[in-house]
């Protein structure tokens, strides 16, 4: 091992001598480099070598390379790059190869090598790295795309990029992304050739036949890619994606027309096709630049939007489905959200949207998400009766949906409707008990604001009887708070005592009663002890903070210090697992006065 390391250090001598000779490094720095690389080399030649050993070596060499670059700029020295930088770059590439041979499955390691090659312009090496990586990882389409993009953009080789795409398709014959990028590449190559030819023609230069193959120049090769892609992937969304790519290039009008015809012939039973065709109407040519006033421009926009709607209507004649209605509704919503200072256009957009929403609802194809938009528009327009009717109608259509019931209830609450109470009863009848907590919370909120205390208390008591623990517990906690806010301490204590033996229990329920007791002018310690003892019966095996709070209470002005030892002994006996260690640590801090435990 020592002989190999020594040989590698000796191989560096010409490079190191050059660094010193040209003034990029001092003699002392060269010695430091030798010392460091010797240590790094020894690590690479141990019996057990790690990935980090290779990465550390590579990073050190890159740091040296960066330093050389900075010092060259500082002293304006541009010579001897072959003897200095090229030697370092060659060595880094060699270490990368050794690392990727050893850890072939580490894609990030391969990509680090790629990034290095790109930064330091070793383009020949870059192709070799991609070739080796793809031989190991042919199952990853993203790597094929990266390699093809590199060939096209960094090495300016459309031919190499094409070969990579064709190889990628052997491994991934149905991959949409590969086809999309291959199609884009062929169109891009076609555009470059056309521009180059035009430039040569303007300069009256001789144009060789072989230099501009007609199948590429006319885009036939790109259309072959399109045909193969759509044979493998017969989906409207994919065809539209290829049409959008073709639309980037100004020479593809015929291609676009051909693809559009495919779409109309083969995919009219997909809502996405009609959505696309409708939105294309927005891009139709306008009347002309003579439209100078905002009103005339708005009129032209309205005309285009009407054309879009006509296309949606045609789509509905063929596809009366939820998906088709959703596309139509989303389009109208998007147009309404667009800013305009012309009130007439705003009104027409809103009228159009409300009409589509109503018809979608009448067809039972309006998704529940859009009822909220509908209600909001009606409310903002001042149509309170209409908003209430639509909100309640939504609950007939989606009787099991909590958000829909919430929408209806909040709308009726906002409008202070008399039938709000009945709607709460309907909601709790339809909603699954496990999902009913938001309805109960809203019910209590409404009752507190609108009903007498007896009616509100009756709602709390019904909620306490729920078989769902979350509902019963939430009602229990809210009931205690409400009792205190409406009837003071006596009412809160009465409520607590009536429920102190009824499960479920939560820590916040107990701690809230403790805080209520402590807020009184003359809190009673025997009451506090009772609350703590009851809480510890439920949570004493795991809640170390609860024990500490109890101890702090006994350490306070109302407590008795001798009880602290007893509580500590009981805590050590009842706590389980990690909570014992936490308790011990916190108790020590408490004794030294460095811990404050808060109610939670």
C-alpha cells in the first residue's frame, strides 16, 4: 500500500513544481498539500474504505482547483493549464470512476460526477459518465432525459441526443415524458436548421443537400415521433401536451392543425378535449388594434368568452357528465376572478357563472366544492334568500358531507334564519357520529348566541351522551367553560361534580377546574387536592408534569410541604417508562428553584 501511495505522490511532482514555479502556491503551501493528499491517499488504500473517504478526497482536490482558478485571476497568469488544471481534473475524474465502480447504485454519486464535468467543461468525459451511468441505471427515465439534454445543449449534438432518446424508448416504450422531450428536441433541431439555412441563403452561400436533410427540415421526423408517441399513449391529455409543445414553434401551423384534427377525431368522449377546444377560442384573432377604449376591448373579450361557452355547450351535448360540467364551471369561475374595470363585463361573467352553476346543480352534476363559491356570490350580490336556498339544497345532494352541512349552517347562522335550529338536527341525523364534532361545536356556538341558557344546556347534555369519545369530551370541556362564564364558580363546580365520575376524561378538563378554583378569592386546598387526585387516577401513569404541578401546589401558600415527599413517592411508583426519568430530572430542577411547571 505504501508503495502505491508513494508512486501517486511522485506522479504529482511535475504539477506541484509548476504551481510553485509560476507563483500560484508557496513552498510552504506545497508541503501542506503533499501532507494532506498523502493522508487522503492512505485512506483510499485501506482494506475497508468508505464512500466518505472518496468524497473527502474529491472535495479537497476541487478546493485546490478552485484556489488555482482564483489565484490565476489575481496574478493574471493564464499559461500551463495543461500541466496544472488538466492534471487535477484528470485525477478527480479517476477518483470519481473508482467511487462509482464501487457504489454503482448511488445515483447521487453519479450525478455529482456529472455536475463536476459540466462545471469544468470536460465534455468528452461527460458523455462517458452518462454512458456508464445509463448502463447501470437504464430503468430511470429522468437520467436518459438528462443525458439527451446535455448532448443537445452542452455538446450541441442533435444526433447524439436522438440516439439517446431512441435507446431510452427501448427501455421505456410507453413513457410520456420521454416522448414529449424527444418531440420537443426534433422540433428544436428543425428550427435551428431552418434558421441556419435562411441565414446562409441571405448571405448567398452554397447550401449542401447533406447539411439540411429534408425529412428533418420539413419536420417529418418530428411527426414520426408524434405518431409513435400517440400510438403508444392514446390519451387526450397526452395529445394536448404534444400540441402545446408544437405551438411553441412558429413553423408548425400545419402540424398543429393535423394534431388538432386527431384530437377532434379520436378524443371527443373526454372532457379534457372539450375544455381544451373551448379555451382555444380565447386565443382566436381579435377584431383589430383599432379597439382603443376599455369598453370595446371588454366587448371583444366577452365575444371570445361566449365562443368558449358555445364550445362547452357542444361538449355537454355529447358528454353530460360531472367532469364536463366541472370544466365548464371552473372556466366560468376563472373568468369571473379576472380583473376588469368594465362593470358590464363583470355582470355578464357573473350571470354566466350563476346560470352554469344552476344547470349543473339541476343535472345533479355539480361537485360539492362549488356550492361554497355559489353561496358566496349570491351573498355578495345581496340575494340572501337565494344563498340560503342553495346552501340547504346542497345538503340534499351531499347529505353525508360535513363541509356541505357546515356551509349550510354557517350561511343560515349569518342570515339569522329561524330554521337554523331545525337544520342542526337534520345535520346530526345525517352525518356519521365519528365526523360530527364540527357540527356539535357549531351548534353550541349558535345556541349560546341565540338561545336561552336552558336550551343551550340541553344541547350540551345531548352531546355528552355521544358514543364518540371526541365529541363527548369536547362537549364536556366546553360545558365547564360555559357553566363558569354564565353561572360563575358555583355553577362550574356543580357541573364538574355532576360529571366527575362519567367518562371520558381529558387532562384539560381537570386542569381547567383547577384554574377556576385558583381564580377565586379564597381557593380551597381540599378542592384542589380532589381535582389533582381525580386527574392522576386517569393520567398518573404517564403524565409526569401533572405530578410536578401537584407537588408545586403543595409547596405553595395553601399547601403542606410534608405532602410533597408522599406525592413524590407515589409518582415514582405509578409513572412508567421514560416518564420516570423525565420526572426525576424535573423534580431535581424544581427543588433547586430552576423549574416552573405550567398548567396544560
